C-alpha cells in the first residue's frame, strides 16, 4: 500500500461515511428551511400586516337612538293557581275503612273525608290509659307511705321525748340516791358515835361497880370488925348497926352498878346493831346511786338511739316524698303518652282543612295506610284546592312597578274561553326588584265564585296602565347575543362600546329595555361579528331619518 504524502489532503475515496451522512443532514435541513418554514413565516407576516391594516381602518356603521314610547297596556302571561292548595297525609297507620269524597268533590272546612281503622293505635291507647291508672295508684301508695313514715317520725320524736324525761327522772333518782347515801353515811357516823358513847358509859359503869364493890367490901370488913368489937363491947350497938346498914347500902350500890353495867352493855350492843344497820343502808344507798347513774346512761343512750331513729325516719320520709314526685312525674308522662295516642286516634278521621275541591285521591277502601311524608307526595291520601278565589303570579317589568300596585284593577283572559275577560285585582307584590330580570314578582287574585276558572289554566293578565307609562325602546336589529349575554353596541367618542341590557318585552320589530340604556346613546344597527370593543368607527349619515 502507498503511503500518502503528508503535504496533501485525503483523497475523495478516503472520506469517512459519518461525514457524508452529516453533510446530507445539513443539506436536508436547509431544504426544509427554504421549502417549509420560510414560506410559513412569510405568510404569518402577511396576515399580521393585513390584521394591522384592518385594525387601523375605520369601520362604517349605522346608528339609531333609543326612543320613549307610550305603553298600549301591559299584558303578561301566567298560570292560574288555587289560593290555597295542599296535600292531605295520614298521621296514623291502619286500613282505610270509609271514603266519603272523590276527585271533584266540593267540601267545607271540617268535612269528614275518610276514616282509618288503626287497631295498633287503639291497643297502644288502652295500654297508655292502663299505665296512667297504674302510675296514679302508685302516687296514692307513695303518699300513704309518706304519711306512714311521717307517723314513724312522730313516734320516734315521742320516744326521744320519753327518753329525755327518763334522763331527767334518772337524774332526780341519782340526786335522791345521793341524798339517801349522805343520810345513811350520817346515820352511820351517828351510830358509830353512839357505840363509842355506849362503850364509854359501860366503862364508867364498870368503874362505878368496882367502886361500889370496894365500898361494899370495906363495909363488910367494917361490919365484921364492929360485930367483933360489939361482942367485946368496945363499940356501941348503934355503930355496929350503922356498919351493918353500910354493908347493905354498899351491897345495894353494887347491885345497882351491876344493873347499870347490863344496861350499858345493852346500849353498846344496840349501838353496834345501829352501826351495822347504817352500813347496810349506806351500801343500799350506794347501790341506788349506781343504779340511778346506770339509768341516766341508759336513758341518754335511748335518747341518742331515738335521735338516730328520727334522722333515719326523716330520711325515709324524704325518700318517700321523692317517690311521690317521681310517681307524679310518671303520671304526667303517662298522661302525655295517653294524650298522644288520643291525638293519633283522632288522626284516624281525615277532615278538610279548608273549603275547596278535591283534586287528587290516592287511596281506596281497604288500602293499608302509613303515616305520610311530604317528601313523598305519592303517600298523600288527597289533594285539596281552594278555588273560590284564584291567583296568578306574574313578573312586572321595572318600568311598570309604580303603575302596578296593590289594588290596581286587572283582567284575566283565557284563550280557550273566546276572549272573555274575568275581573281581577293586584293583591300584593314581592316588595323588591329581581336584580337579574329587573322585574317585580306580583300576585293577582281573581274572584271565582262560579268556578268558571280552574287551577292550572294558562292565561294572560292585562293591566289597564295605558299611556300613563312610557318605556325605552330600540329596534330589534340592534341586539347582540353571545355567551356573555344580551348586549348592544354603542358609539362613544368615535369608538365602539358594548353595553349589557335587560329586555322587558319583545314587540317584534322593537324591544322594550328594562335597564342598561339611558336614552341618549347611539346604538349600532345590524352589528356584524367583526365588531370589537374599542374599535374606531364612523357613523354613516342618514337621510330623512333613515340610515343609508
């Protein structure tokens, strides 16, 4: 293989495939730019220039001013409705046993329409009456129980009073026993003193006996000496006799002393017995004191027990009184339940709520009736409508709200009655203009004593306002209606402005405006779709009041 010279570039045969592909891509991109993108860019530039020319150009338009026109009378459509209309539902369950009316029946307020047999309600009413009687008897029993408990309280109070008296009596017994004890102790002291005194007297008598015995012994010795001396003749007979007499006297004194000693011993024994008796009396008195004190404690314990019993009995009275209140409340509850079932029982008689005509009947005799629900009109037994006076609600344009007031005369025309007019009168209105439609909801009432009209008819309400009302009108070919609503195009300072409007009435070639225009605007006629807000326009001149 030959080696290429370093001074020369590669030969064509030596080019790589990648470079060839890149060159082809660049050539293709250039072709696209020249053949596709460039013509499109040129086209967009042309369209932009054309659009600029259009926007910069002045559009020529025809305009017309709004004008005031006298009203030839106001006639509004409406649907005739009953003055009062309602559906009558059952308020109790049972079976329809009697029906007195059908559709088209004329009824007076309070007339019986149907009767429902409700055995379940009857049984519930009987049960409620029995429960009420039972509760009433329970009230009587509870009141008797209260009286019984109150009697028990009084009895406990009597026991407490008796215990109080027993305490006082026991205290008196204690005082008496203490007094007797003191007396017994005093008697014991006195008896002890008498024993001592008797013993002292006995000792004295013993001393006297000894003295008398000594004197007797002396007297006998003296007498014996004097007898010896008398026999010897040393003493006189008188002195011997005197000595003998002294012996006898002293002997008598000894006997007397002995007798007095026996009496003194007897006195000592008696005094000792008195002491023992007094001790026994003291012991007895002390026992009486202890017994009386125990009686006081027992009486106080009885009083405390009686007070506790009184508190318990009073608590029982309170509980019984609470039972009376609860029973009375149960009586009221049962009475309310009885009254409720009485009301439900009365609901078995279906009556007319007002004078009217039956417009619907949904039940036959023997049908099972369930309590109705206003959310399910199919459960209504009857529909009733008051038709002696009918009403129509119409939306009066704002232009006429001052002319059509309560008391304004009107007439009703039904097409199917060959143009016959029925007198009517405005009864009331909503008192506020609907900001969306610029209308005033107004109710017209129609006397219907002969029942010539019936609810549901379509009618025209004609108000005799005449030329007293002027309304703003524009040609119908000025209207523009799109997704944003109804509006017109006006020329202001050489530019277009779109103004939303509210239509009151459509007279075909002209439109009555409720709001949106003042009357001094220049309204574009026959507006085209290419008109834009803010666009500069030129008003074409008119000839003879008509646009060219």
